[in-house]
C-alpha cells in the first residue's frame, strides 16, 4: 500500500512534543461538555470548531506518537483492492481470493474487480489472531500434560 510506505516512526522530538500535548489535551477533554468545542491556533489567533470525537481521536494519536508508535488513519468504510487487502493480512493475493470465493471474507465486484471493505479485513484478521492464540494455548497445555513444557 502506498500509504504504508510513507508511515515512519516519530522522532524523539516529536515524541516529546506529543507527550506534552497529549497530557494537556487529555486534561482539557475531561472538563469539556460541548459537542463541538472551539480551539484557537496561537500563531494565527484563528478559532476553529472541532467535533469532540475528533479531539478524542487526536488525543489517541498523540498518545501513540508519544510512545514512538507510527500512526496511520484509514476510514473504516474504505474499500480495498485484493492486492492491498492481501498485504494487510500478510498473505498472497491468490490465497486472499480463495478466502473471498469461499465466503470467509465478504466482498463486492466492481466490474471484474473484487473490492473488500477495510472493516471486513480487520475483522477477519482479529478473528484469525484469536484462533491462533487459542491454538497456541492448547499446544502449550498438551505439552504440559505430556511433561514436555515446564510452566
């Protein structure tokens, strides 16, 4: 995906500023009651009305940035190509197409092309992660029962 190539880890300076900003914003958010509070840009003295949900999202972004995590924002209703979806899942495109055709992941066709909702891909990915985790736990329990694994 093109957007993933542009994602990079925040610098130490960006982390420091994000931490300060997050602490100030989260403290302010606790006392806000308006659904569309007004913020002021100090350099220009311009006031902007921002939905409260957007400010909460900004706080989440600042927190992750302060921890050195790279950030990417994708609208949930976004439809993806099979190539982009396979890259997100970390599998081959032919394997993804077999998942689509078997009905494991819903998709739509636009002409000859398949399109998958980002939300459906992330749900499938989370489902697969939980299944993998359960299998690993089962394997560990079997190893313990056989005395092959010290707990």
